[in-house]
C-alpha cells in the first residue's frame, strides 16, 4: 500500500500536481459551484469536465472558465456542458476532472472529485 501511495505521489508531482489544490462541488440548477483552494499562483483558467460513472457513454462535457477561487453556479452555461440527469429514482456518481491551466493552456495541476446526484 505504501508503494502504491508513493507511486501515485510521484506520478502527480511529475504532472505538476505538487500543489495541494482542493476542490469542493455544490450542485445548483444549471452548472455547479466550485470552491478552489491551493491552486498554483500561475493558474489563469480552469478546465472542468464531468463524466457519469454509472453511464460512462453519455458525454456530459464541461468547459474552460477563467480561474477563480469560487466558480459560481451557472459558469458553464455557455459551454457544451450538460448537467446530471439520472433516470427518475436513481442516484448516479459523477466525476469532475478539474485542471488548473496557465495562460498558455499548460496543465499546472489536476484533481478528480466525485459527487452523487441527487444528493440524499
């Protein structure tokens, strides 16, 4: 287990994920709210992509938004993002992949967050 954790830390550090970026997600009507902390100072954009772990063939997409410590509800409204839409009575797990990008589009760090919808 220690080897696995060490290997993951080395892999993330090699991808520029040495910062301790954290993200929390709150569902809203429309696109969700994201609270970001610990992002690299050079971050100027965020690439936010969502996938449904229970129905992976459905493309929910996402979008790129200007970097902010608080990405407000609706920020992805003008992108190809399609919100969570499990069938009635089902709860699905959604995975957000969030990349902090510099001005040239280079990935500085990346984090993956999972969130159920609807929440109980």
